[in-house]
């Protein structure tokens, strides 16, 4: 389960699972598309990539506003559809990428008896407080921490991005018997041009002799973008 597949970096992971003989069903939530764009979206590059990898892809509309009711509506529909997919395809493991799909995954775990892999990424409540979006102790903060504790209590495995977060989670009593795995962010350098191809591309882009930073993924208030740019200019 994930949000905005077109912006997601999960496809290589799913391809790796599929090549090992696992049957993979992916449910994503996507922005509303115009009818003219819908067919192209469903048959485009990402759809073909998943189809070629024998990954079953299903998607639902993502509703953004008003924030809390829209999220609740998406979670409600996502839960119903996920239960249907579990029964229809006999799914026995549910993977929640981040906190937004977590309520859906918990229902699947508790009522459909699936195993639950909670892909924490980062500690969402603390990140939002650090970024100034939430106040510690606010309703969104407390609700997120409540779901987090519930997930930790019922998860069969937990995934984080850093060893530091793994140390923090392993100190939580309810997680002492739950495997915590660190899967750091990474990049496939073979996807980028090297040698003469790299020089030709620099000439084509008009950046010969200039530092170039290729960045894929989210860039928010806590991603230290200024520091990354400074570091790049020194390399």
C-alpha cells in the first residue's frame, strides 16, 4: 500500500520480491485524473513496468481536501477494497509503506489474519513536530502515536531507514520480540550515464564544468536541502 505510485521509489523492491517467486499485489492512491488522461495513466510506462514484472496493480482515488475527512474517506474505501483483494487473491502478508495506509493494514491484520510488515520510514509524529507542522501533544500527534503503538504491538516485522531509529524502536518493550530491519535509501548508479555518455549529456544540458545534483523523491522542510546543495558544490 502506498500513495502516488508515480512519485514512489518502491517499484525496484517489488520487482525484487516478484523475481523471487512472490505474488505481489500493489494498491496505491492516486490524484484525480481527467478522463482524457486516465487511459494513458493506466497503460503508461509505470503500468507496463509493473505488468512486465508480473505485479498486480490496483489503485483508488486520492482525496486531499478537506484534509482529515478526505483521509478518513480514503482509509474507509481502502480498507473495504483491501479486504476484497485479500479474499480474492488469498493474500497472507500486508505491507504498509508509511503511516497513512497503517489503519488499513491494521484492519487486515486483525480481521483477515494476515501478517503485517510496518514500513515505518521515519517517525512521522516527531518529524512533523520538528518541521513545525504539528505541536507535540496535539490531536494529530496523539492519534499518530496511538496508531504507531498499536502497529508496533501487532506488527510481524518493522522496517526503518536508519540504524539510529532502529536502536530507538528496539528499546520499546512491545517491539523487543519483533524483528526490526534497516533498509537505507539507495540509488542504482547504473541508471546514470558514465564516461563519454555522461560528458555528452552535460554538453546537451549546458552544464559542463558545473556541479550537478540529481535528486529523486520528496524534498520537504526537514530534508536539509540547503545543506545538500552546499555539500554538492564542494565535491
